[in-house]
């Protein structure tokens, strides 16, 4: 993750805010994508909500809208937590 962050070009704004937003997007984005993939496999109709948030996150990151990146990350976190609980429960039941 840090290697990826080093080679990416930071776009405008306060450097600390930009780095924080990049780190948030780089960690939460992939986790949310895994949750979305699981939801789609299971036919969960709520997947559209996660997809819209992921699209908004990507757009905000591409345009350098760091407050929007943070806002989208915060909205994705509950979905990630729910996905982690579902995976844990499934593994627990299978054990």
C-alpha cells in the first residue's frame, strides 16, 4: 500500500489531508469491492447502494475531492463491517 501511495501523484490540497484521503480510499475501496462482489453473488438487492458509493468514491478520488472521499469512505464502513460479520458467521457455521 505504501509503495503504491509513493508512486501515485498527489493532486492539490493540503498534503496531510490528501495523504489521509488516499490511504482511506486505498484501504476501504478494495474491501468494499469484495463486499459488493459477495452481495452480487448472493443476489442481495442492496448491492446497488454499495455500488453507488464505490462509484462516488472513485469519482471523488479522480477529481481530488478529498472531503467527498472521506464522506464516501465513512458511508462504506458499515457495509464492510456487515460483510465481515456475514463472512465470519458463514465460516463459523461451516466449522
